């Protein structure tokens, strides 16, 4: 959500050179009338002294209705809040200024984190909601006073939840810090786990552990028992968490932050097994398979990478062009991609060559008319050691079809249909797939 916002830019040009006052130059660069800004030294609602050169927008309505809605309606509503008495501040800055101000905000008494994407940080202090952003050489701080909104805060659930036992169950986390383990009769546990927001939970492949990142009040990762809801481990994360995933054997958990630092946690002891850094790789999803292998989703401009977390080394590099989704098989031996055309490709996850793999070891096809160009799709580790699940949203319908591909064989027919408000759960012991109603709003 944070990436969708338009960051304010401080532009310089010959047309602005004749304006002597910084507040007038800023107003002109944003297409606002002269006199829109004034110098500012402090945000009284936060008790925060501002950085040098800070300016305050006299009337936030000058931002326009669309920007107002994004900043002061949709943002707070995501966390179950309604905004009023808005304030907007700007200042020229480099990224280190953003990092320093983020740290200073956390040092204020009562500040609780809500969301983070490396260049945008959301927080609250009592009834004050704040949104700090950095981009194009400028800092921007949006502040407002809040009250509870009429609608519920956002909730997060994994695409696939694994359980062991007779009753299907799945997790749901809330932007208000509430975590629930939902059974078919909704008789499982709920916990107010964190002071701030929680992210998308991850369930271990053996169904016994649950991991979720959040703010309490600073960035942290919790590892819990799915049977009792007891917190087993708590790991501080200074730079937040962009993605996390259990290994295929459930013995470790790999987390990555927005700075590109990887941390491998032993799920039995809670101790860090290994930590390494790869700057510029933050923000991409991780999916585990086998004892220590993870695939890191790339983008159309960056390749897919298979990583051995035991060594921190890349074991396979795959092309990401035209790829809609990717995953590892549960045994960690195969990296599988799904293209927009419906083509499935399986590559051995271990290869001595550093070159991008050009030819798949096995291929399959998701039959049309699923129309993957217009239908969101996902790949997930399957029910068998060498299989993957394919989730495809049916065109024009709010329904998800679930198929399965065992590497080297034909794609199985649809085995389940998910309707809105349902989660997919899998009993690891029996391989049974179940559609389960979500238990939080």
C-alpha cells in the first residue's frame, strides 16, 4: 500500500531560480500558490522538534482531493482509524535523514509502529497518527488526530495454511495487533499479540509453528505454537521485516528486512543460526523448501534467486520475464515458475553455474481458458514432496481455483474452489485441502 502513494518531490529548475524564499520555491514546484507554506520548528501534537529547513503547509486541502484521500482517509482507515485536524510538513533531505528521523520517532514516549516499507513509515502516538515518507530528495510528514473508524482495520492471512490434526485451522492477523488461529467452528484462540500492527502470518510446513512480524512498539518477529497460541520466541528487528518464511523442514525461519539483511532463526532454540546482508534485495517474498533452501521472488527487472540459507549463497538463478508466480517444492529440489501463457517450468534448485537457467528440466501446462494474463495466480508448495499447488482467480468471478502439478506429470484437475472470505488450508498428514471461513472481519 505504501508503494502506491505519490511521494512529494522538491524540484529545481530555471523557472524556480528567481524565487528567493524556500517556501515559495516549494509551493511553485508542487504547483501551489505562493504563500502556501510557512517555516516550522516543531510538531506540537507529537512533541517533536523538526529538522532544519522544515516547512508546514498552511492548508492541507491544497493537496487536492485525490492526495487528501490517499493520505488522510485510506491510510488511517487501513488501521481502523478516522483522521481529522490534518497537518503536512516538508523538508529537503537525504535517505540518512529519513532513517535518523524514523529512529527519533521511535525514541518518543508512546510511539508505536504501524507500517514500514523502507522509505515510508507509519506510526501512532496516543490519538496522533503519523506518516513519514522519503523520496526525490525530500522528507514529508503527514500528521492527524484520530478516532476509531466505522469499518474494521485490515486483516492479513496466508494464501495457504498447513495444519496437523482432525480439524482445519488457519491464522489471521490484524493491523490492530490481533492474531487469531481460526478453526472450522471458530473455536480456536485469539490473542492481542502486539501494540502496533501485524503483517501476514506464516505457518510452518509441519503445522506446529506460526510466525508473524509486527510492531510492539518497535519492529519484532513472534514465533508461536499453533496449538496454544503461546509465544515461543521473540526477535527484535531494527529495520523491520519485508518477508519471512519457514524452511521446508520447519526447523528454521528466514527473515529479510528492507535493508537486505537476512536472518536465519532456529525454531527450536530461538537462536540466530546465520545472518548476512545483500543490499538492494529487500522487499521480495521468500518461500522455503527442504532443509535450508528458499526462493526469492524477483521482478520483471530482476531474476529469481534460489538461496541456500545455510551458506547465504545463491544456488540457482532463474529468468523472471513473463513469470506470474514461483515457488519451491516441499523437498526443496525443484524451483517452479508459472508464466502468463499457462506454462509451468521446473528447474533443479541446485546448479553450479551462476548463469540464468534457459531451459527447464520439466514443463507442464495450465489449460486455458484460465487466461492467466488477466487472472491473478499464485504457486505454493504442494501436498507431495515434489509437487506445487496452483491458485488461479477465475476471470470475472471472485473465485479461486486450486490445481496441483507433480513435477514431470500432467496438471491435476481442479480440486477445490475458494469463495470470498475463505482461506485454503491443508492437512499435512492426509493431504486434504479445505476451504475455511476467515474468523476476523
